[in-house]
C-alpha cells in the first residue's frame, strides 16, 4: 500500500461506494475504465453552481454571469495545468473523447488530408480512433493503415510501426493507454518518430490522464483528447488539447453563437482561441465540475494514484494468473511495471461466455464490464474472442475489492462446473 495514501479516507468521499446492490451485497466497483465514480467535492461544486451562480457565460455583465464565466474559464486553466498544456487557449471543451477526436477529423484533417493520403493508427484502438478515420478516408479517397501488435503481450509492434511510418502518413493517431489491455504506449517516442516523418500526431488519452502524469510539453503531441467522466468529473464534457499554431490555422466546423467575433450579412470572422471551436452555450456545469475533479486529483496526487493502481493491478494479477482456466490478456505480472501497464485487466474463463461471467459477478455485487469494449477489431480479430471480461481499478479500490472478484470467479466455476 502506498505510504500516506489512505484509501479508506478516500472512499468516504464517494457516496456510491457506501451503497449496496439490490441483493444486499456491498458494491464493489471495478469498471472505472468505462466511467469513474464521483466524489462529494465534485457533486457539491455542481450543486453550488446551480444554487448560487447559474447564468450563461460570456453574455452578461451582471455578477453571477461574471462568476460563471470565471469559473468555467478557470476550469480550463486547471486542465491545462494538470497536463502542462499551456493555457486555457489550448483547451477546447466538447462532449467526450470521441467528439474531441471527431472534431479533429472534421476540422484539421478534413482541411488537410487529400486523396491517397494516409492516416496511420494501431490495432489496439477504441472505435473512436478508428471509425472517424475510416469515414474521412471514404470521403477523401484516402486510406487508413494499422500498426500491428506483438504477441504474446499484445503491445504495439514498434518495428511494424516504424515500417508504416515510411509510407508517409499525414496523420498518426494512437491511444496512450489501451482500454482493453491496459498497455501503456510510449507516446513520447511514437510522437517523435511520427514527427520525424512529417506527420501530425493525435493521441487518445482517455485512459491516461485520470491515472498517470501526462505532460504535453514532454510528449509533444499536436492533439490530445480525453474525457471528464473517466477522471472523477461529470459526463458530457471532454477535452481536446491542441497546439496553438494548428488551432489557429484550422477553421471551425460548427457555427453559431460565441464562436464568432463579428457577423455581417455577407461574412463573419471567428472568435479567439479556444472559443472559435465552442459554438453556442456550452456544458457550463460540466466544465466547472471537471475543474473540481482536477482539484481533487491534484490534492491526492496523480503520482500517488498511479502507484496505488499499479499495486492493485499487481495484486490482482498475482491471484488471477494462478487460477486454473483463467486467461489473462496483455502483459504478465513478471514484466508489469509503472511504465507499461495501467490498472486494467481483461480476462476470460475457459468455456464461459464473458457476459455470463459479468452476470455472476453482479450477483456478488462486483461490477465489471464484458464485451468488446468498443475495440471490436482488437478483441475479435487480434485476440480472437467474441468478447472479454474486464476489471479496472482507480484510486478508491482496495485489495478487498480484488478478493471479492476472486471469490466471484470461484462462484462462476462452481455454478458452471468449470476448472
């Protein structure tokens, strides 16, 4: 256990973790890769906004509108500080990571990618980092290529990645952390190699920013996308970081209020960054709630969160790898460290469909996810299974949570007579 890290004290900040499931079992939440739970500090900040200064931003000169604007813009400064991403001018709010990636596809990529150009991504991507590029390629008569994975640990095959960079992709898009495998990719090195070949780099950081120190100046990505709801904040708000020259040189794709400087009947001019990409009234309470989530993460300490999660991951792997009939996907315990593995473990129990596994886990109060995890090509074509079960950890999980998951595996085997 991380010294000075009081997980029980942290758990008291999360009301849902004090609840029980419908069958009277204490809730064991092991699905933070899908969405995280919310502390009272975030819940209270959103309530405070609605109770005390609910007003539109950038519209009014009256007190509560000014406060609302300051809190919303201030949340962008907090996000920029968290990722060492410059200032609020580099931070565009949208609905989620998916919309952030699509925003790049519909704006910069649509304006810069032409027929026969290449978008290079990888075989471990979430659909959000595959489908927008397929849609763009179809529209532009461009093509999408995929860097393969090395077996048995299913990390990115860097030799294949380097070989495909030789094809001269215009854009390289990859995940910082796999939502299925928990694999941490060397984003800095991958970005360096892509830039060496003249490509613009987009990184899907949805599974990285909530769990580890992320530094835009160090990584060097041109675009970086992530979501509030996976990092203790509310749903419906996501982040696109972009380097200023690229953002300045890219036209917006949604028109309306707040994204304009001036409008005439025959023309219009855009607002300054980042507002030119945020048309209409935004998710004000979402931004303010995200700011509170950043405050919470910084108070606990992202490095301490990371060390706690890797301890939970190693503890879980030490037990699950010894279970007969349980297959783990991704890096094995003997090679796991803080630089290559996040708090995600995907597995299957021999002869049992993952949906049945998740259902029996649920009967024990243990919440896990089963399916292809919005990474169907990885799960079905690379791993070769119709679905996998997944446990994922965050700062509020304990060894007791892992023990209850192990007990649920034993129940699966008893009920279905496996192993």
